């Protein structure tokens, strides 16, 4: 139990101490005893206004690098991209502190919520590009060692079921002029979420396809849920079949590998992956082939099986 508590505390970047009464001196003593004497300056938070000023100053620094979210796409050098990543990561850190205050209001910030989400989407684009380059290109990059601190921007309540509920409300809104205009606005908001939520980005293309091809003909939340579940199940089966075909995998054996990985969270051994291939490669190609198949398997699981929430047909 103690280990779990320590682990939970390590993952928590900030929090509120609601009331000290007359205990400040003892708190300072405890902090000094269990860390260093200067630690109270790090643990006891500054007033809310201090972090607002820090955030707004950090926004000005960000805008010097890239004045708009779309300008991020035009950053030419890795040094410029690194500067953007570091500047926006600093904004995320400060905003996470700000949101712990009861008086927090977006109105106090020099960057409105939508532009913050737009910049966050570009930040995640760079993360995805770096991750992809690391998998496919041996070339070194100054971005390879950057910690994007994705745990700072993850929200457990945002999952596919949440997105589907939003889509269902759009479908059920009606077809009068006002409802159609509102639906268009909400649909854009949903698509923005897909771009700014790191754990949903692998699903974005599929959900956008569903929105474009199926949502206009749906009339209720239950109808939307059933249609999406049928769409998702079909796409999952197609992706599985394509993966097996591309890599020459036995479907039953590969399915067993996926099940074992999801149950144990342990990567399969090279020999286990080779056993799932109908015609295994020679000894020289065994390891790179196994790594490639493992990477595809993990991507498949992340896309179709993770962050679904309470998602099933009605």
C-alpha cells in the first residue's frame, strides 16, 4: 500500500493545501526535515496572480517563436522546433498549476482555450513526427532527447465513448436552421479534441471518416452508437486482416499474441513472433522483422482497443 501511495505522489505535479490554520511553522520544519531547507519555496505555492503573470509572460515568449498555431508548420530548423516545444511545454506546466486554484478562470489568461488547444495539437504533431522518425530513420536529431511530458496533458475522462456521446448529441439535435448551425460548431469542437488529445490521435482519422460518411444520416444517440460500433468493428477486422496479410502472419497465432500481450503487458519474445509467421525469415532478418511486427501490433492495439471507455452497441 505504501509503495502505491509513493507512486501516486510521484505522478502528481501539483495540488492544493486547503488550510494550514496555525501550522505553517511546523509544515516548514517538516519540509526541511525530509528534504532540504529551501524546499518550502518549491512546495508551498505562490499566490494565484503570480502564476497568471508567469503564464502570460510565457505566452509572449511563445508568440515570439510562432505567432499563430499554423505558423508552427513553417518552422524551418530543428532549433526553432525545439524552442517551440520548450516554450509550449512551459505553458502546459504553468497552466496545470493554475487549474488547481479555485479562482482559476481562462479569462485571466493571454491565450484563449481554443488557441491553447490549437497550439497543443501542433505540439503533439511534432511529438508524433519525432517518434515516427526514430522508428524509421537512424539520423540523429536534437529533438530525440526531448521529454514532451505527455502525462501533463492527458485527461482520463476523454475517451472514445466520450467523443461518441458528443457525436450522438449532434445527431439528435434536429434539422432546423439553428440546430444545424449549432451542430456544425459542436462537430468542429469534437474534431479539435481529437487533435489535441494525445491518446486519441491514433483514432482521429477513423473517427473523422465516421463523422464525414455516417453522422449526417443519423438521428439519435442510440442510432449513432450502434452505427459507430458496427463501423469500428469492421475497421478493426479490416486492419487485422491487412496486418496479417502484409506480414505473412497466421491469423489465429497472431490473435493469440495480441491477447497474451494485453493480458500480461509483456512484449512477446522474438521466437514467439516468429512462430506466428507462416514463412519465417532467415536468421539475419529475424530480429528486425520481429521489432517491426511488434511495433505494428502495439499501434493496432492502441488504435482499436485502448481508450475506448464504455463503448459497445446499445
